[in-house]
């Protein structure tokens, strides 16, 4: 996102969207960091017991599904964020498609 910010700094609307997306990603990171650290009432439980013996902890499978799905959606938003700017560039269509494909290589 910092790279996108550096490349497309001329477009004010993109900078606003990039700032918003940066805030979303930072908040997402903090939320899942604390939800994983404090998934049990006592954080030491994660390191001192086996998974099947934990009684009062959050269901790991649901937590990991939420992490994976929301992470995938934020990745899609990050990958799609420069596409409207590329569409507005005054270049031939083939060049715009090539530029979009290069930026979308992050999906691989």
C-alpha cells in the first residue's frame, strides 16, 4: 500500500482511499493479534496445555476461518485499489491492461 501511495500520489481520491485501507488493515491486524493472544482467559494456557484440554477458550476453527476470510477480503481490496486509477490514465488500452496485470501479480 505504501508502494501504491508513492506511485499514485497525484490522485487525491486514491490517497484518501489508501489512507482508509491502511487504517482498516492496521485495525484488522491489531484485532486479530489480541484475539489470538487472549483467546483463553489466561494467555499462559495457550503455551502450557494441549489444545483438546482447553475448556474456556475460543473455538480455534471459527477464529481461524474468520482470520482467513477477512484476510482474503482485505487482500482483494488492496489488490483492487489501484485499478480505478489505472483505468483513468491517458494511455492506450493495451498499456493500461499491462500495467494492471503487473500490479495484480501480487495475487499470485
